[in-house]
C-alpha cells in the first residue's frame, strides 16, 4: 500500500519527503499539512478540489493559494521536501498512445491528442499576459501509462483571490463562508489526515465562481 493511501501516519508532518507518491487526496493532505506545519496557511482549488467534492475528474494539477508574504517560504519548504521546480525536457511517446477514435458521421476517424510531446510554454503565455499562470510550479513525477505529469502550482493570494480573506492557521469565523474543510459533513466522504487529524482547506464552489468572474472582468 502506498504511504499516501492511509489517513493515519506516525510521521512528523514537517518531515514529509516527496519520493513520487501517488497523487490522490491523501497526498494533497500530506502536502498541505507540510506547509501548515511550517507556518504556511493555504487553500486548495481546481481539479483536486473537485475530487474531494466527489467528482471523478482527471487531475492535471494541484493548485494552492498562498499568502503573498509567505510565497518564498512555501517554495523553500517544498524544495527542501524534495519537490522539483527546475527545467524539464520533452519526452517521446508511442503514436498509439496519442490516437483516440471518435465517431463522426458514422465513421471512426483517428484523432491526434494534444501533448504527444510535453513542452513548458509558461514563459510564452506569461509574455502575452496570461493571468491564469501560477506564481511558482513544481513538477511531479510522471504516472506510468499516462501522458505528461501533474504539476503542483502555487498562486499568490492577492493576485488571484483579492476579494477573499487570506487563509490563516487559526480558525476564522469570518472566513467560514469562503472556505470548506475536507472534514465537512456535507462532502460525500469527509476525511482528515494523520494523527493530528489535519483537514485540507478548500475554497467554496460559490466563492470560486465569484473569483473567476472577477478575474475575467479585471483582465
């Protein structure tokens, strides 16, 4: 059993090391607990958040919002834990891995999927002013049999979620309408992680929609 597949661990959360563990909800619990254990509050949004809400969606990235003044410290902590944020090289895949068949006018037509060769185009998009780019990116290991890899993305809170209260380590009554914990009984499978019963903090769906509208209006 993968160490991230259990919800209880005897490890000190501050001693967590990334060694290519399976990317799932428990893994996210380890990462967010590592940050919180080092005094860095955060909240989850995006693909993996939808998993906690019961959606069987593909996870392309793990997205965390970090308070502005703690971004550099978050990067340092994750690097120290073994997460890689350096350059990556394109990779070759078999053509058969990129071909999907779908029906058009009663005929099966081959379709070449995007991403046959992975390339890092963040700088291109950054140069044309794309607002959705993360502040910092860590590249996780490729999953066998899958194209590409999952990224761990850090976002500066005030740039993307300026209308929301920044996440804090202490419980904040004013932020209850903005965030949902993974232990919330309204979720399909409420869950906590480790002996300290760490709960992953996530943006509420309503606040996420509002934030996206504000971003679209701003940009």
